C-alpha cells in the first residue's frame, strides 16, 4: 500500500472519529431549540387567547331577538336571557345541554345551550378574530385550537356551575356563539349566569 493511501485512510478515520466525538445528542422534545420549529400546543394557545376572546365575543354579542336566526352561518356572537325548560343529558352525561326559551320570543326556533363536557362544533373559534386559520400551520392545528377553546370554556365557565336538572325553571343569561341547524339554534357559552 502506498504512503499516500495510508495518509488518506488515517485522515478519514481521524475525521470520522472527530465527527463522532463532537456530535451532539439532542433529547426528544428539545428539537425546537435547535431547529426553531416548536411543536404546536393548542392548550397553551387557547389559554393565552381566552381573555381576549371572551372580551371580543361579549362586546360583539347581539341580543338573540335582534339576530336573523336563519343567517347565522358559521356562528354569531349572541346574548339571551330566558327560562330553562329542560336539562338534556346524552352520551352518559358527557354531552349535556339545556333548552331555553328566550324572554319575549314567540318564533318557531328551539334554543339549546351546550354544557359539555363534549361540545359539538367550532362556533367559539369561528366567531372570534383573535386568531385566524392563517396563524396555524395546517387544518389539524386549526381544529385542535377549536377543541382547546371548547375545553377552556368548559373548565372556566361551565364546570364550576355544576349544572344539573335542578336548573329547570330558572332564568339564565347566556353569552356565546350561536349556530343554527334547521329549527334548532345551538349556543356554545362563554358566560352563564343563573338566577
């Protein structure tokens, strides 16, 4: 073997040894510190935004009597005061709601207020403007954000009230995001007061 080949082999072995010894092992979950890409945390994002979203929906909320209930689209910020006529429990108590008749309402719509812990739809996310789809990497993150907002409202607004069938006959004031499907208007609350 020629001297030049031996030198090349020695240099290659030294280079490989150097690279192996100087390589940094990155712990799982800390990759973002090195790449700049941080994993999306829907819970943290919704928590950070919650106060601003509540303020925005509260400010924008129109009395349900002044809203075109056939043109709610993806949702509208509403407020209503009315009497609870029924406590509805589905999915083994995980999908609770109440039926409410708004004061002064004489139309043909029924009004249902979601009480969770499972919430249908993305109305709260859709009526707010604190964050838009463009603020997220993809549809998966956008959907996770909606679910996290629903979890946030359950934890902070609904769960502390421990609403059960004892609420029937009481007067409630609700602020939230309303959507319509046929003759039913579903409201996802961001504030509830029971009298």
